[in-house]
C-alpha cells in the first residue's frame, strides 16, 4: 500500500512538472551593439570587450531567479555589428527569432533605424547607450525606451551641485567634435536654468596625432597652463570633451588653481565603480565576482534595461510585448536600481527618471538632484527636459 501511494505521488509530481515545463514562457531579450571599444587616454580605464552586455547578463540571471516562481525563463542573445553592418537588418533578424525586447548600445541614427525596422512587429527597444537628447525629443519613438540618461540630465546634475556650492562662474572649454558641441549646448542650458554664468568659452581643436605618444608629460605640462591662462575670474573650469582628446589633461594643470568638472575632474554619470550607497555595494560585489572587473555606467544602464523587462513581465505575468510596454508606460511601474529611490518612466518621452552621480574617479562626491531644487511632480524631473519643454509627440 505504501509502495503504491509513493508511486502515485511520484507520478503526480512528474505530471505537474511536465505541465509546468510545457507551460513555461520563454522571453527572448536581444543585446545589439557595435563591435570594438573606443580607447581612452587613461591606461587604467580601457573599456572591457563585454562592457554593457555584462550588466545585461547579470540582470537576466536576476530575472530568471524571480521567473522560476512565475514559470518564466529569460534568454539573452547578443549581436555585435561589425563595420558596415546594418542595424535595421540585425534588429529585424532578432525579431524573426521571436526576440520581443532588444537592449541596444548604438549611435543615435543606427538606433532609430533599428527601432523603425521592428516597430510594426511590436518589438520594444531599450536604449542603454546613447545620451543624445534628440532621441527623446524631436526624434522620439513609441517603441524606444531609454535607460541611459540624456546629456541634459548629466549637465543639469552637475550644474545643480556647482550652484549649490556657489561656484557659479564657469569657463567652458569645448572640443572640436560634434558630440563635444552637444555636451557644451547642454551645459549652457543648465547654466541658464540654474543661475550660473559662463564667463568665457574656448575651443580646443583636435589636430590629430597619436594621442599618448605625441603628448608626453612634459609637453602637456607646458601646453595646458598656457591654453587656460588669462581667463576672466572664474570658480570652475568645465570641459565638454566626449571625444576624450584633452579633458583628462586639465586637472592640476590649469593656469589658475581651479577645480575641473564635466568630462574630467568631477564627472556626472549614471553609475560609478565607487558607488556604495543604498545597497549598491552588494551589486558591485556580485558584478566583480562574475566579471573580475568593476561595473561601468554602460553596464548599469544595460542591467537596468533588462531588469525593467523582468519587472514588467513579472507584474503582468506575461511575455506579451504590448502588455509589457503598456505597463512600463503606466503609473504602476517602478524599478529599484540602488540609487536611493525607485525609478519611473517619463510618459511624455519614455526616458527613465534617475539620479545623477557626481564622481571624481575615486569617490562619489554627491548625487543630484540637490537639496532645494524642487519640482511639482518629482525632483528627478529637475534633471533633463521637463514635460512643458518636450518636443516629443508620441502616438
């Protein structure tokens, strides 16, 4: 009798397991990026080959931990585009393989082409890399969500702290590349918005060369003081140098003894390896154990995008991309990301609200929004384009 009962229980368990396995929902997540990494001036800050995707992999593990209880299983499929590869075709190929969500680290134009290519299939893209404001404004897309901050958010986060410090007189040094000019534009807007004054602007021309080999310590030590001399009285020098041509050479080399901020010195970012508040040390240690390196801002932006997918699918208990997108845009969505408060989505341009860290390379100096910068809806909306300013027109 006992043997028969045990056999019956075993058969019942096997039947239940078979049903659960048959009903398991598989949720495909793509990771679309360009092959290769851009070298930096600092030898100790060279980006890893898995920069970004390592964060997405960790988040998929986290999603599967929760997914076991909901009979959901997440898979991550990585696609690296080589020079000349078509981002739109790559996104369409992922959609053909029933990948309903794509995390992308692509330049703005390639990202828009990818989003447009899969729009009619209902595929949802998550921008984890590009900080271009136009992607959330005049070029916004209804199927493109942004976990990366914008330049205006980064500039506003920095400006709030400098104004809070009463360092309101800035000298702005701008690089000669397009992205440098866009960051400079965001910094000008931030200065006007929060009451700082740019007392002078200078342009640093990129004349080419071998960067490190053509710019020894002796040459830099003589060049930078001369370049920054004879400036009007100022509190802080702000560098707009996303191309990383000159900004890392500025700290401790300016003619006047002044702090440097922007693209060097005090840098605004979404995440930093030194961040250890609000449980972040647990995240940092997990990432370090898995990857034998520190977590970057791109890693965190990709992790956040993948966790947004996991949170939404668990809440709607479905992998249906329309249900997931509708929930993400609703007032019920929020995501915890080790930043002291739950993050939500701006429904007018699909930008994730988030604090901005201000780091000096060794420590997190401060976190914006700063105390005293108020907003009628969310203090996070003091960072970046607010609803009344937006140029985005979503259907």
